[in-house]
């Protein structure tokens, strides 16, 4: 009963659907309070991810399964990650991208449908600091 009340409160406060069945890793943040975020109840999201506003991590019609998102993934505003796909660690999904195929670790993808724009070498992936602040405040200089 309490999980249902919490889910409804999140929905009414932020227009989001974040089911308690979704696996969300430690340190994962929802930008701007998670406004408009929709997550499939069987989705798996890794540690230290950043999910911006209006993101959908969900299924596809007539295709079983839900997305699996790796650790340290950055998902831009309005992106859609759909179907039984895997997004590798340290990947970056561009704003408004529609991802319907697997994304390799360290890849930067964007577009509709999303395509790989570049691949970052592994050492850069581990030291990434995008300086993103999705709290609604201007970053400090």
C-alpha cells in the first residue's frame, strides 16, 4: 500500500512514473526532480547515472523486455530508450534521441533513430566529469 501511495505522490508532484519494481542503482540522479520521467517496471539502471527530464526508459509494442542501463550513463533531456536493449557503461545519450538498438560502452549516440557519433577510449570513460548540474541552479564558476 505504501509503495502505491508513494508512486501516486511522485506522479502528481512531478508527472513521473517511477515504479518500485524498477532496479535503480545507488547514486543515480533524476535531473530537475525527475519531471516527466517514465521508467518501465522491469528496467534496470546502473549506479551513478544521470537521467534528465522528460526521459522514457520503456518497452516497445510486441517486443518483450525492458532496457538495461549500465553504470555512469548520462541520458539527455527528452531521450527515449525503448525495448530489450543494453546501454553500456559510460555511454552518453543525446537529448531527444530515440534509442532502439544496443549502445556500446563509452559510446556517444544521438538522433532519431539514435546512431553512434563517436566512441571514447576506455581511460577517458573512467575520468569523465561533465560538470552537469540539473538542480535548476546555475553552476558555480
